[in-house]
C-alpha cells in the first residue's frame, strides 16, 4: 500500500517547515499541516495511517507550532477547524493580495500535479520492476531446462563415445584376424 497524495504533501510540508523563517508563512504551514492531518481519515472517521504515525505527525506539527511560540494557534477543545485558525491568524499575519493568493494557488496546484505525476511514475516503476522480476524468473526456468538438456546431451554423447571405442577395438581385432587368415590362405595356396 502506497502513500496517499495528502500524506506525501504532509511529509513535504513537515520537511520544509523547520527551514521557514517567515512567521506568516509558518502560521500558514501549521494551519495547512493540521488541515492535511485531519484529511488523513476515511469517510468513517478512521485514520488512514497507523496510530503511531498519526502521533508522530501530530508531534512534528506541534513542534513547528511551538517554534511560533504562540499558544493561540492550537485549538483548545478540538472544535475549531484548521481553516478557522488560519482565518483568525491571517488577520494578525501578513496580508496577501489577490495576485499573491493566485500565485500560491498556482504553485499549490503545480505541486499537486507533480505529486500525482510522481505517484503515477512510482506505480509504473513498480509495475515494470514486477514485470522484469517475472521475466527473470521465466529466463531462469528456461536456463534450468537448457542446462538439463545439455547435461543429458553430454551424458548420451559420452555413452556414444564409449560405445564407439568398443566397436573400434572389436574391429581392430577382427581386422588383424582377417589379415592373418588371408596370409595363411596365401601360404597354403602357394
């Protein structure tokens, strides 16, 4: 089972967050991370990742939030959604114009497209590696059968060679006996 697109984006943001120096962007990172963590649930409300992985992600998100050194970004009872946190924080953080939002959305869409493409490429790579594995197994079977055929051929040619040596030695004895008889008959005739 592979990683979901949301989990890939979550990991990317977690990796990029510690290097972020802009507090406004860091606030946005925390809100997006919490939102993506909330998305990592099935329609039944069960987490798609293991509980240990979920706790690890939560701890990392809280570590990034602690870097902000502001406790108001954490919802106290869990009833505030990440988007409401983001909206309340946007009033206190950097104001962005429509062009900046469009630029951010364009890059987010580009990142999602790249993630989709990477997932597709990983799937194709897995399929081709499985196909190569099957091909190698088939080649191995062919090589084993060829090896057996060569061994049988060598054994039969060794047997034929032994038989040829026996026939040759018998023919040599017969040839010598034939010449002796011819010589004896010539002597008797003379």
